[in-house]
């Protein structure tokens, strides 16, 4: 991986045309042929200002570099970096991409909620994880104090699509006369207002949970009532 | 084709309210506008974001009646900057714009599609009439407790209940609860109960303050509430969608008895709370440690610093410490309208009560924060 911090101006032509006037930027040239240009801003997006994905042909003129030309091999895109001053230029061999070890994904939530189904609703006890239906498994099947069935769908973020998905599962589950009264609960770390509204209209309950509280690393906030 | 002249100041005052209500993020462009209509001897401004709507009339010299929709923010910025004391709005239909002239300045602003602007509710006929000042005072006492979290719509409202000679408003965000009961000088003719978005009531408060109105009339449509204000400037109507859903049964949350009841000077406790809260950053709690005859208020933020201050209070019994969200605790104290507050506490994990000590009917219930060692 080569990292060049330089005062440069950048021209891109291809799907559209862009121009970045002279300024200090980081040009990152990776071994896979991708090139990214970063500024010192960008905020929450954390995206490069310019980039070219592989496969590319990269020509670097001069030492220190005066001009970098990046051409897309299977198209007509061209990224040209005209360098006025090189401030730093280093190369290192970096490790190839190793998959991220993600924490707090749906799987983690499902495992924690399977261990503590009462967080999905008062008196809930687990019957089975991944309860099969003919259109796919519902995350948890629980029963409550009155032995009623409850299908629980777990998401990191509860959206309208999650409500629709659970509604489809419920439709299939309720075909069995013994489970005709099966209720649905959507459990997520955050539930979108639109999803909450749709869930209300579909008779599906919504429950927000905190990963930290489920893991016991944070005490639940004290509330006047369960909201 | 609309042609109307009026004073720039009066237009500016009402446009500021209208621009706050006009939608800032709707896909329908007309909703970001204000409907300006002229008829008789008045000009009417209408604005809505489809949740809260406003109609306000102001005196004007109408040469030709008509109505146009103009971009609210831009119109406000223009009127705010006008050089003259009066302003003339003249529609030019062949240009699809309105000429705004004041002094030597002339603006031409394109109109938005009139057909896309919805019909807003008319002022209520009949309805419940309430003293305006009592109404807005009651809003001010409870509004801070309404939730700003749109994922819990039912908690973003203020439950308004008027019956006989009593007006009661309740708001809660599940961490605190405000209840204000106001005795009315005149009994209301009909009872009224609805969960009204706090935002609508806060706008209504501003309009009442601006218009110095005596009375507010409340009318109820199927799923809307309409408030009419008859003030010095001209009649104004603010309408709002009502919030569906079950409002929490708040009565059962209010404890019937407590362990400790302390009467404390409100101003002093507010000052101490404000000072010490400066060191309660990053969600750090405000700590209240009660011991015989004194209260120590303290806060500590790791890597920032700590603060503490002691004040005398009539506390007797076993010492204990309780923590609160500093902002919530201060909101409670500041919402009290009497020189003294009653602090009613039981234990570190039970909700605390802040009440006005003059029996003016204000109760603020706030949940504590668990304190580490």
C-alpha cells in the first residue's frame, strides 16, 4: 500500500466529470489496484473524495511523483492527479482483507434473547429458536404465562420490512389451528417510527432492547413505566 | 389577482410563526410555503406541515383579493430585511410570481402550486372557551416533560383535560412526569380531553403571548383539535392532529406517601443545581446527599473534574444519597412557580417528587439514576 500526502489537483472523467482544485490530500494506492483520494473532512460519511475501483492501470510519473494517472481497464474512466508538492510518500505491505469480527449483530441479539426471553415480553419462555415455517424460520417461538404462542422476530433495526416479514410468518403459523392465536413481537435495538405504526396496525407488538443491558454490562435505566 | 398593502412589522410577526410551522422536509413543495390570501380588509396567512396548521389574519389594505402560495422561509427573510415601514404584495399571474415592494426595494418571488396546498380547518364554532393565560401557564409548567422521541408518539403529546372549573395537563417521557392542575375562574361549558402534540401547544403559547388574547376556544373535530385565539392583532387558528394511543395511567405512578418531605427555597436550589451541573457531563448524575439538617449537591465527571456545595435543609432521619439526571432535576425545579418547593423522597431507587409548596397544583415526578459507589 502506497500513501502519498501531496498538494495536488485532481481531475476525473468518466460517468461524470469532477475537478478538485489544488489542496493537500492523501492519495492511497492499494495493491489490488484501487486508488482513493482523502481530504481531512467528510464527517460521518468517511468516504474518499475521489476513488477508482480495480481493475485499473496506474502510471506514476516522476520521482518524487509529479503526476499519477489511473485508468479503468474495462471502461473509459480516468483519474488524474497533478502533484505540486509531495509532503510524504511511504509504502508498506499490508495484510490482505480479513473478514471483520462483528459484535452486536442479529445473531448475538438472538442468542441473548433466547437465554432471556423475558426481555421480549413479560412471562415469555422459549420454545425453540429458528422455528420453521414454510417460508423461512422465525427467530424465536415463545409461550407466555397463559400458554399463548408468540413468534418473535429479532432485528438490529426494526423497519417496515421487518414488520412485513413477521406478518408473513404469522400468516403461515396461524394456519395451524393450534396456533391460530399466535401473537407477534418485533424486537430490535431501535425501531423506526413507521415500523412501529405499521406494527400497531398489524397487531404486532414492538420491544426495544439494549445489547449492553442484555449482556449485563449496563444497568437498565430506571423508568416510571415501561414505554 | 392579489394586491395588498400592510405594515411590514405586523407581517413579519405572523410570518415568523407561519415559517416555523411550514414543513421543511416535505416532498410536496407547496407545504414549505405559506398561503397568502387577501379579502375584505384582511390578509390571511396559512401554513402547515400536515400535523400542525396555522391560520392567522392581520389587518391590511386590500386593493384586489386573491391567494398565492409563497416559499415561507424566503418570504420571511425578505420581509425581515425590508427597508420600508409598509410592504405591498402584488401577484403577476403572467410571470407566476409575486412582486414584494417596500421603500425602493422590489423582489419578485415565484409562487408555489396553490392546488397542492391543503384546505385547513376553519376556526371552531362553539367549543370550549378557556382563559388564555391560565391555558398557556399550564402548558409552560408541563411542556418540558413531553418526549421528543418520535418513536413514542403517544409521549410527545400533552394530555389536556378540562372539566368544570378545572384544567389539567399531563406530560411524560417515561423518565419524568409533570402534572399541573389549574383552577379556572369560569367553569367550562363542556368537558374536553385530548392528547395534543406538545409542539402545537407551544406554538399556541407563542401566539397567545404575541396577541395578548384573553380567551382560547377549543374545538374538536374527528381526529383534530382546533384552537382559536382572538387577540389584539387579529384572529388566529392553530389546529393539530390528535395523538392516537393509550396515554399512560399517570395517577397510579404518583406515590401516596413518602419517607421524607422537605421544604426548600426554590431559587437557592435552582442556583446550586445549575452551578454543580456544570461538572455533571457525559451522562454523569447529579448527586443529592441528605444528612441531618443539610443537603450536599455534588457531581463528578471522570477526566473533567468534580464540584460540590452544601445547603441547609430541614432533613431528619437516616442519611441517604440519590442521583438524578441534572437536566431533568433542574427542569422540575424551574417548572415550579412558587418561592418554595417541596422535595418528597423515599429512597435512592424510588421516584422523587418536586411540588410547588403553595398548593398551586404542580407535581413533577422524576426517576432517579442508579449511583455507583
